């Protein structure tokens, strides 16, 4: 009986310590991708408020994290999408397009990449290519289709 109680207590403490460690490590440590994605979200909000210079600083900082993420785990479509997005937002259309195209080679139906590449094509006055991206999105039933469609209609 005493032996069972000791084993139960040891098991309880071991379980408590392992769950505490797991919870604290997951909440306090985030990946380079997560850090980059969070900076992009913050930059978008700043951009919406007209704070372009501050937004650009966030986009550039996001690029650092996303580049590290891409080095550690290459060719992840979501990372490539955000790399392209941040580069496009700071005006580096050539490199942004490269990342978008690499991402599409991996995942041709990626909604975010198709939308953002379409936006890049609109910004660089290549409307037929933007319409091709819209065509890829037409059956996705997603907000990316609606957003790109609206941009094309309102240009």
C-alpha cells in the first residue's frame, strides 16, 4: 500500500512537471515564422492607419525572421508567401515575384500566394497575369478570390 502511494505521488509530480515544461516552452518560444507572421500583421495594421514608415520597419524586420525560417525549413509555401508579401510591401517587386513563383511551384493552388502575386501584377501593370491568378482562385470559395477580384474591378 505504501509502495503504491509513493509510486502514485512520484507519477503525479512527474506528470505535473512535464506538463508545466511543455506549457511554458510552447507559450514563451515561437518560431521565426511565427515572429515574422506576427510582424506582418502588425505592419498591415500600421499601414491601414497611414503609418507607412513604421509599417515598412516591421516588414523589414519580418523579412529577417522569415529568411531565417526559410533557411531552417526551406520551401514552405506559407513562409514563401510572407517573404514575397513583405518584399512587395517595401517595393522589391522582383524578389517578391521570385518567392511567390517558388511557392506556386510547390503549391499551385495556394490562395494567399495567388492573391498576392495577382496584386503584384496589378501594381506592375500586368493585368492579364493578375487575371490568370484570379482564374486559379475562382473555385476556392475564399476571401482571396473576392479581394483580388475587387482590386481588378477597381483599378
